[in-house]
C-alpha cells in the first residue's frame, strides 16, 4: 500500500513540478515578450516614425504607426505603391524592442500587386518614454520570393500624445 501511494504521490509531484516550470516560463515570456506598461517597458501607442535610409538614392519619410499593447504593429508606408505594414513587436531587454512587419508592393499604373516587403528593427525606448530610435533593415521581394533590394537605416519615433482643447 505504501509503495502504491508513493508511486501516485511521485507522479503527482512530477506533474505539479512540470506545470510550475511551464507557468514560470510563460510568465517570464509574457513579461519579456510584450509589455510592462507600469515600468515604461512598452511600445504600445501611436507614433510618428521618421525613416532615414543609409542606402543612397532612397528618400525617407515620416509615417504614422500604431503599436498595440499585445504586440501588434500597423505601420503606414512611405509610398502609395506600398500597403500599410502589419506585424509584431516584442521587448527583448531593458527598454530594447524588436519589431517585424510585412506588406505588399503595387504597380501604381495598374494597381497590380508586384511584390512584398519586410521590415525588421531593433529600437531603444528613450528614458522619457516619448521617443524610440534604432536601426532597421527593409527587404523588398518579387512575387516569386526573390530579394529585389535590401535597404537599411535609422528610425526615430515620437509618441503621439493627447492634446487638450483650450
């Protein structure tokens, strides 16, 4: 009887220990993976993003972006020939975040889709929590998936805040 009880108790302990490890891992991922708004460890909100290319011949722009509290990204493009981008952001360190979003390229004359793009960035949220900046890489692909061009540069974003009426 004692051996059977010990075996059942051992299985329950192993199951409980496993669940504790899984829960701890998920909690750790949630804290690091997305946001901790109370400590300013979040990119959620609306931003005006200045895009400056290092690649000669490519002009930058300022475009709006919206980051959701659960890690979503909606980013306007610099050209009417590009759809808005959609993707994800995650916190990877102390005020350090990585983001990836994708979109479509279009022929302005015909409106036909002629490619896709992917943007990846690593940014640091400034201490005032009202600006972030960092490097990015933008890749444009043909419809067959082959890389057409890869461009890099710097993004500097300013948070859009609520302004009261006088």
